C-alpha cells in the first residue's frame, strides 16, 4: 500500500468515527427529545382546538342570550329615576310612597327601593295588567307578596310593595 492510500484510509476511519460519535451522542438523543416535544406539541394543539371549540360554542350562546335578553340587560344599566317612576305610575295609584332601603337586603352593587302603593281598582285583572306593564318597564322591579286586596264599595283596594333594583355602577340618577 502506498502512503496516500494509507492517509486516506486513516482519514476516512477518523471521519467515520466522528460521524458515529456525532450520531450517537448528539443526533440520536436530540431526535428522541424532538419526537417527545412534537408529541407534546400535538397534544397541546388538540387541547387548544378543543378549548377554542368550547369557547366558540359558549361565545355563540352568550351572543344568543344577549340578543334574547337585551331588554333585561339594558334595564340593569338604566339608572332608576324616582321622579320619573312616580310620574309614570302615580296615575295608577291613590297612594304611592318610594323609599330607599339601606338594610342588609342591599347587595353591594344594587340599590333597593321599596315602593308602598295603594290603589283602587275595579277588578284584580286591571292590577295584573299593571304588574305586566311594570314587568316590561325600563327598570328591574320585583313585586313582593303578599298582595292584599280589600273590597271598598264598588272598587277593590290593593296594597303591596315592590323592590326596584338599581345598578349603582351604572349612570347616576337623573
């Protein structure tokens, strides 16, 4: 064998050892780590897709509920105006008293008003028509039971209380 062939053989053997060393100590361990990271990333993307789908479903449901209940949502944001309430409903009652409740019944973000009203009506049906009108008003109003009906000649006297929930975080009273 000549010297050039021997140098080429030794150099080839050193290069082969270098490639084998590089493969076993760097390439193969990093490949295993890459596969593990790729599987983990695939799981994360699947979880992201599931979460995104759930988010889309809940978001669509939220928009649907907001559209169905926009009157109620706007009623929560409408500030309660005591003078306007009395002006609107004074004609329905002979006595109408409005007082703000400052007991434990107020729950932080809402003011609760108690409305004591006495009316003379011709039939309970007209009272329930009034209650239906109050239910469709621009405020959140709850009529409290019991409602007392008494016969007073040809009229019926009713006495009841209502609670008007007013969002304090909303606009100020006008």
